[in-house]
């Protein structure tokens, strides 16, 4: 395996799907035992869903890292691929970011002047803003920032191994 490989993220996503399917089967088993579909999640289902989410995030982070950095960097300067499409995508995502920020500001103004707004709506809106900013940063790093890989002699390394 290389230092940055796609095998571990794949198994992270595979394990996430397996855990979520186990949570689904646990719900079906509980429904068969009770004779009807339970309204609440069981403790086992909550645990399976939580660990599935952790492995899903791990897998997505691994694939983003693999996409950004490639398999294994070699020493030297690696120029980013020139792409007009990346600039257009960043411009579109920036317009979406400005629009979402405007909606958030209007929500806060309405919230303070008129009536309370759903916490879920405000939280989802803030989450969309953060995901949009993350997408802009990822595309910027991939297509507009050059990679510089520096190596040093093992004899002068501070880490003993």
C-alpha cells in the first residue's frame, strides 16, 4: 500500500454501509417481535448508526485526501493543473455562498424582530454555508495551489525511527 491509498477509505465506507444495514435489520427484528414498527430507535440502532456515521466520515475524508494529493508525492515542485472550469465552479459556489449568507442574515433579523425560527432550519442553513465554503477551499487547493514536497536525510531527522 502507498502512503495515501484508496483501500482504507473504501473499507471505511463499506463498513459504514454494513453498520447502517445492521441498524435497519435490527429495526425489522424489533418490529417482528413487537408486532408493529416501533416509534423510537433502540439503543443498539443508535450505536450502529453512530459508528456507521464515523466510518462514513472517515471514508469520505480519505477519498478527498486521495483526490487532492494523489497516491504518493515525489520530491520536487508539482504544479497544479490549469483549469478554467475550476474557476467557474468556484465563482458559482461563491455566488451560492453569498446567497446563503444573505438568507442567514435575514433569518437572524426575522428571529430577533418577529418570532422564533426553527433551530433545525438555522442549523441546516449554517451547515450548508460551511459545506459550501469547504467545497470552495478543496477546489482551490486542488487546482490553484502548487505542491512542494521536501525530503530530508534520515540521519538528521528528529524522530528516531
